[in-house]
C-alpha cells in the first residue's frame, strides 16, 4: 500500500489541477480538502457540465479556496492567465482512450503533446514552482498513438527543467498503470457485459498493472513533495491477469476471444530494460533519472538513496512479483462499489 506523506507543503499554497473534473481530479480535490488548507485550489477543465456537477459536491460556498476555471490545455493564452500566482500544477488532462487516439491521432497530439508544451511555457512564464504530470505505463516502449503522445509529453516535461533557466520551475512525471474502476477501464466494462452472458476478451494471456484511485492520488502528492526535477516516478503496484478479472466478475459467463485491438499490448512495461541503467529502486517505487540534468550542478538524486537497478532489469506486468488474485479483484469491486448489484 502506498502511503501519503504527512506534510504541510500544500498549506497556504495555490494549486491548479488540469483535467480537474476527471476521476483522478475529483479524488485529488477531495484528498487535498481533507488533508490541507490551500489558499486556492483551481479546477481547470473544458467541460462546464462536469464542473457544475462537481461544484454540487465541492461548492465554493463550503470551500472558499475553490475556483472553477473553464479552459483547454490546447489554449496557451488561457493557461497563462490561469497560472498567475500558482505555486504547484498537477497535470491530469489527457485524451487517454487507446482506440479513440488511434482513430483521431491529430486530436490526441493537440491535447497530449501540444498541451504539455503549453503548460511548460505558461508555468515558466508565470513562475510556477513545481509541475508534476501524470503519465501511463503505455508511454514505455509505446505501440499505440496514445502511448507515443504520452512518451513525447514525458520527454517535454523533463526538458522543461532546462528550458526554465533562472526561473527555477521544476517539472517531473508520475507513471503508473490502470486505475481500478476509472472510466473506460476493464472492470466496469466487464460488469456491463456480464448481463449479456458473455465477456469479450482480446487475448487470454493479457496482463496489466493495477492501482486504486486513492493510491494514485497519494503517490502523486508524495512525488510532488519529493521531486527534484526531471524524474519519472514509478510505483510498485500489483498486476492482474485478464482471465482472473473475468472469473472474479462473471465466473459463469462465456468468454469471447475477439483479438488484440489496434495499439494494444499483451503486457505492459513501466521501466523498460533500456532505462534500467539510470533507474533507482526504492522500497515502494522506482525513479527513472533524467539522462541529462543540466539544471542541477551535481547528482542531487543520490540524496534520495535507492539502488541502481541491475543491467537488463525491466518492470513488466508479466514478470511482476505482486499479483491480484481472483478474490482480491472481487474485494476491489465490492470496496469501490463498481457493481451496482452489490
């Protein structure tokens, strides 16, 4: 279990969350309001309906620090306005559906790549202290357009540390796996399909990493505190087998093998073998250090401790040492009330 550091770095600070009305954004807002006392907490997103719905749960009357900003990360001018006086940015906005990105590649590039560029430039101009961007396991050795755009985004955020010059803005990345129960993920999809008596599975050998929403939020906040600039943080999380998910949710349903979709992998990787030589291992996470760190005068990452991963190491959902059992998956479904039948 990933633990949230008990820190006060967010108290009396201005924090902005891009994609703040998504699953992650809502959980992050809830956690910050429970744990901290920010001066301003800005929810930045492009969907006015989602903002309205979120404001019914987190109202500005109850939480005077909250601000709801309509805007798109594609719009540099709007980001520049929104970042005025902001201390920390948590970048969660993305087009993340793999098939959608394959069919609409230009749109994915505009949001995931050009949007990242806009955030970096606006953050530097407005003297933002720290920016941490959410990435995905699909950014490591990508085979999908979505994964490729997120790899580009990761590289941009790392390079942002050099671009900031004497402004001292710092940029880092958090990379993790599939979030349990998030929109478009496998568990809600299987729950929906079990009513029809069959479960469509792309390939019965498939494995994936898994993290709960709260664990993801906790890890991002921990990394925001710890970041030096340029790192990619990777949590140690369990894997699951796709067939075990099917057994946990619909043990009596017929399995329909439909074949791997465009841009899909059999197994996911979060630390590729080629990056093992500059990856540090800690008890509950890895740090992939930047290959260039011109923005610092010495190897400040050494103060964090950790050990260099051995040559040829990779962190893959296929070879993981932690696995969710069928019963573990059933408990997650119950715990997060993902199945209305429970």
